[in-house]
C-alpha cells in the first residue's frame, strides 16, 4: 500500500471510531466508493429519520424508535 504500519494503524483506528460513533448515535454512514442497495425490508421513518429493517415474520410496520407508522420503503427511493 505504500504507507507505514503506524500510518495505516492511525487511519484504521480513526475509521473504526467514526463507524462505532455513527452506529451508537444512529447517524448516517455514507460510502464514497461503490453503490449500496437495500432489499424490500428496509424502511425510513418520516418522523425521526431512523432507518431500520422489519423482519418478514413481523406484521406490525412501525418505527422501532418513535413508534410512528409514517414510514416508507427505502427501495421506493432508488
């Protein structure tokens, strides 16, 4: 890769901390390279902007964070 082991360790640790913080604080993680796609079971809450999936076994379609029923499929946004 052309970088020292110490530099690689610093970059890796920085990325790990940013991803961990985003997951804990339910923040959006954006990928600069490549494309991501969601299957039909991923949704976004229109009230609190949380993104979540609903297992197919479950019949109730509400946001697990705010319990709102104002949700939309992320598949519809592409």
